[in-house]
C-alpha cells in the first residue's frame, strides 16, 4: 500500500523503476509479500553492468516461478532523462513513447539526474491519472544552503548537478509547479 492503492486484484499496475542498480528494488517489487504485484515493470539504469546483473537476478527469480506468476520486466539501459538525441532508441519517457505508468519508483537516484526537474516533467507526461511518483531523494535545509558551509558543501558535491541541490520547499514547489498534487515528504535522515 506504500506505493499505490490496489483497489481491485484485477487492476493493471504498470510500474517504472528508475535507477534500479543491480536489481534489489526489482526483486523487492516482484517478491515482497507486503507490496502488491505490478502487472508490468519497465526498468531503467544508466550502467550496462548493473542492467546485466539485474536481468540475471530477475531471470533467476522467474525461472523458479510458475509461468502464470511471472511479471514482464522490460529493461532499458540509458539515462533516466530522455534527450531528443535518444529518439532512435525506445526510451520509456520519450515524447514518442505511449507508455503510461501507475507508479514511478526511484530509490536513491533522482538527485544524480541531469536534472531532477526535467525527469519529473517527463514523468508527469507518462503518469496515468491517479498515478504516483515515489522516490527516496535528497534535499537540504534552506538556511543551511545559504550559509558559507552550505556553499562549500555544494561545491564539494560533484555527484549531483547543482540544479538538484535544493531545499525541501523548492523541491515541493517544483513538483507543484509541474502539476503534481498530494505531495508528501518524510524526513528519513
């Protein structure tokens, strides 16, 4: 129930798992007893070695399942943010893609994207009515960002684009400005 409401066992749930790494989140989504089963999963990660490992782990899991319990998982290797230069490939968030997702799941990855806001904009155009975006992400205290140590931290954080170093208020404002509603944030620090 954490990720989505499953009002009917017959309801189709299409999920996008962004930045799945070596597949831990995929295995959670496909097996955890407290997570309602999606109907389909599209999985995207930027590292080919991670995608290969995740595909092997999912294949190993599904080889032990009856055919009628196997959930289709479509793997995509590439940046989670679609760029017009990617149009020759079948990126799940491209302008040409007809895919719609009920849940977009990004565990510990969105702050790396160039940029998070562009990713959220693209996600919004592929989100089903009533769909949800669930992330574990990083945002900062607004006062700390303006302080001298905060400026030093921004300079020392090469792992995330400067545009993604935002306060909680800015993060929520960006999502609201993109049309997201019922935005909930929980501090897990």
